[in-house]
């Protein structure tokens, strides 16, 4: 099912790969991406001369010709294909450029093949992008669940973590446009991501408690403004990722999707976050996120949390055809 109220979020998921891709093209990888794109386009456009010479050098080095893929600015897998296609024939391209760079009409776009910094930057970019391509393929599936999409966000964030300077903000900016309460609640209820989610919730709660206590104890002195600022800063993530707010989200989505009688769902969510609701581990049942909640429902027949978790984790998001 694709719920009507999920359509705006669904469209954002559909644009996930494109938006992050364009963000990278304007980030720390801008230069190498432009250089790689220009070089491949130049070779492929010169099918009667420079591409012929490049292919001859490939045959001399590897015994076969290998294709060079043009970068498309809408797909991670396209960027990876472009970078990888260059890296796998690096020696041949380097030798071709060395042999012909002084020839009349040698394209300036191909000079990068003799530039060690270009190849180093390309290797670094390819290393970051490789795991993201897998997440991109998953996002492009015709029938993903909300669980799949949340895991894709996680993988993209982890992939970007190696280049924190410019790329982490790309993901954070995109998250700001999504329905964060739904995503974070699903992140917490997903047995495959709950361990990291628990750390996030515990840290958010602890920071909020510490800031509030510090504010209460602080005297109206020189550090009063600093203390107040820390308190305000702690309230920003607390609006989304605190255990109190997650309890409110659980009540809201239960009433929105299932019914008004939400019972003790807040308390059950608190137990789940504290790892006290069930002793069953998702890895014991082949990483089946639905089965673990079905087992939990049998352990706690009066709990309404399993019904909400199964409903959220099973929501289909048709990202490929939107």
C-alpha cells in the first residue's frame, strides 16, 4: 500500500539519489568529477582518433578494449561506472597521454591522465561512492518498504562519513525536507537499526537533561548566556529524537493508521528503546524485521506497539515509478 499522506515524502525519496548526486557535484568532489566527465566525453567524441589511440593502448596493456562510461548527473551508479571505468584502465590512459601529449591538437581535457593528483582524487571519490551505489539501487526498486528507505538513509550517511567536510551536510539538508517523525520512529522500530537508534535517543535525552540541570544550577553570571545557548541547542534534537517525543509520535501514528485506543504504547516503546521488550534478536530469525515483531506480539499480546511497528515497516514506497 502507498498511503496518500505519504506522497510528499515518497516523492522526496524518489529524488534522493538525484539530490545527493547533484550535491556531491557541488561539494569537495566537484573538480575531479568535472575532470573525469570532460575526459570521458572528449575520448568518446573523438571516435576516429584519440579514442582509437586509447583503445590501442588498452589492447597493448590488457589484451582487450574496455569501455569508458559517461557520467549522468542523476544516478550514483552512473558516477561510479564513470570513475571505475577510468580507474581500471589508468595505466593505458597514462601511457597514451604520455605518448601523445605533445602532438598537435592533443585535447587539454586529456592532460589529467598524466596528473597523479587527479588519479588520487578519483580513487578517493570512487571509494566513497561505491557503497552509495548499492543504496541507490535499493532506492530505485519499484516496491520498497519504509524500512528499506530508512536503511538507505543510514547507508548513505555512513558512506558520506568518510568525507565529512562537505558531504554530511548534503544528507542533513535532505533529511530536513522529509517527514522526520515518521522516519525516526521507523528507524527506532526497525530491529536492524535500533541499536544505533538507541544510542541516538540516549545521547539526546542525556544532553537535554544535562543542559536543563546546568541551567537550573547556573548563577546569573558571565556564563549565563552560554548555558542558555546550550540549553536551546539541546532542545533542537530533543524535538525529534528524544524518548518523550518518540512516544508522542508513536501515539500519533497509531491513531492515524490503526485506531484511537493506543493503550500503553508509550510505555512499550520506552521498553523497546531500553531493550527490555523482547529477548529475541533479529539475527536469530534471518534479519526478518516483521517476524521479530510478530514474535513480540505473541510475547506481549496486550501490547499495541507490534501492530504499529509492522504497519510502518511494511509501508510500500514506489520510488522507481513516481
